[in-house]
């Protein structure tokens, strides 16, 4: 049975963000990785970082596919070529099947891999930004420190503050407060009190820029969002869940996005999810006159999650990207 990638949100005056509907999404993401043995804990933390690091400029489906194709790599791996080659190998295999037609696939029923993947891969593999994939290697040398910080945070209640402080103090290349917050949301979705301030949250907070201009600015916006949480009567809702519900209302109004394919342990296989997009309700848009025939192009320009770099198939000499 396929799982829906998006579930209807039931907004009401009493619950304008449908936090009640968010609860099942949060419960489904919770892996309770901290109850596992030490090596499994390390793998879960490394995987959470991989899911977060490969999310920019990816929609949820492709974020899930790329993450799951990296999730087998040992947590201490620090060679960026291992991550890039894993995806390049997968892309080469995937695109070979992607050349097939549905008729050809039906004729090859003796090929188990075609049976498993064929009906879902009649499109090119879209790995996003190669540098983000290579950046997954930066976690390897720090994995034990990150595990210890995460376990201590759990012992303190799991709000993520201690974990983020350690992450920021380690000065890991390419890892900023947004990645740290997203990682903690994946690790502790029920207790996180960190906000993942991405471009959608910037818009929700009335900001014109795409990201905070400093860590201090990031914390200011997080505090502003926390005040909004309290003002809306969600005092008992952790900030992480409130931010997620706000993100859904802004990004996919009328729907909650299921993130169980990004679970850091035992994720739901991307093949078992129905990724068919639902029709969103109207969302706030810039006051710009755009001809009807250009609206589809304009919508793509306004939505970074739908952008794909057309020249990213070969590695470019880009620097580390800080998110």
C-alpha cells in the first residue's frame, strides 16, 4: 500500500494551523534513535545531517531519494568522493532504466530491479547540487561529538538548544543554524524548540531576503516566531512543531507534508509513497503584474524547491555552501 506524501489539513478558528493534524506527521517521523546502541545512534545522526544537507533546491521526493541512496554509508565516512560516487553510480543505473518505455519495462518482467524501480523511474535522476552531496562528508570527523551532544540534549529534555550550541561551536564547514535545526527536527520532532528558518519561513515572517544575514539575526527571527506561537495560543506546542505547521500552511496550504521518507532510522521507502502533488490553495504572492501565460514560469521562479540547476551534472569548483 502506498503512503500519501501529503495529507489534508483541517484549519479552524480554534486551531488555525491544524496542529492536531500535524501530530500524526510528527509521530510518524519520530524514530526514537536514542534507545538504540551506540553505532545505530551514530548512523541516525549522520543520516539526519545527510537528509538536511541534500534538501536545498530539492523537492521532498528527490530529497528523500538522494538521502536514502546515501543512508547506507558509515557515519564516520569523511571522503566526499564516497558520497559523490554513490550518487553518480545510482544516477547511472537509474538513468539506464529511465531510457526504457513502459512497454519495454513490461516486457522485462524477469528483471527484478526493473520490476521494483521501473514504473517509478521514467524520469532522469535529479541529484540536486553536487557540492551539497559532497558536504555530507564533513560530519564524519565529528560524529562521536555530535552523538554525545545529542544524547545529553535528550537527557535535558530534547529541546535542541544544547545540541545546536555544540554544533555551532564545532564550526563544521557548511553547517549553520538552519541545518542544525532541521537535523534536530528530524531527530526529535516531538520536543524540538528550534526553528528551521528557510526561505519559506522568511516570507512567512515578512522578510524580503532569502535567509538571515547573521546568526544573531537568525535567533531574532526564531524569537519572533516563538512570540507568534504564544500569541496564537499554542503555548503547549513545541516551537519545532509550530514552525513546521506554519511552513506547511505557507508552502503547501491545505496540506501537511509527510516526512517519514526522511526518518533517520528505517525511513519509509520513497518507492512506497504516492508523490502525486495535491492542488494547493492560493498563497500570498508578490504584488507583481504577470500575464496569465507566464504564470507557470513565474511560480517556478518563486519556488526554490522546484528549481533544478541545469549545469550541475558535473562537479563545479564551488565553495562550501553555508545554509
